[in-house]
């Protein structure tokens, strides 16, 4: 294998690392977008429901004598809506972190394998150069 051929392989491997890193960046953006598409509508709906429940709770408190039973109902609905909102936000964060961690792991594994190949190819270049130096000395 010629030195130029090996250098070409190294360049190709380095290009592959760049491609993997670019793909990982695209996957990260896609993961964020996908998670946002999945959770944002739910969060918006939960926020709207929470705001509505909170408003209704205040109305019930103002008319406590007349609306005592409704007040309790609205307080419960408000708590449930707030709990749902908090849960959805937490799940979104966990899902995004898990996806990003998975992508990072895949990227590291791919890059490490290619870097090992580059190291082996560099050793081959060193051996070729050493052999060439021996030939020149002889």
C-alpha cells in the first residue's frame, strides 16, 4: 500500500468522521424537533387547561357561599391540570435527554472505531517511511 493511498484513506476516514458528526447534529436537531412536536401541543393544552382551571377556581372562591361545591371541584381540577403540566414537562426533559445521550453514544462509538483505523493506517505509514529510510541508508 503506497503512502499516498494510505493518506487518501486517512483523509476519507476523517471525512467520514465529519459526516458522522454532521449526522449526529442533524439527529440531535431532529430529536429536539420530534420531542417538541410530541410534547408542545400537550403542554399548551395543559397550560390552557391549567389557566382556565385557575380562573374558575378564583371565581368559585369569590362566590363561596353560593358555589361552595363548585369551588372544591375547580380546586381539584386545577391541581390535576397543574400536576399534568408538571409531569409532561418532566417527561419531555427526560425524553430529550435520553435521546441526546443515545445519539452522543452512537457518535462516540463510530468516531472511536474510525480513529482506531486511522491510528493503524498511520502506523503503516510509519513502517513504510522507516523501510524507505533503511533503503536510502543501504
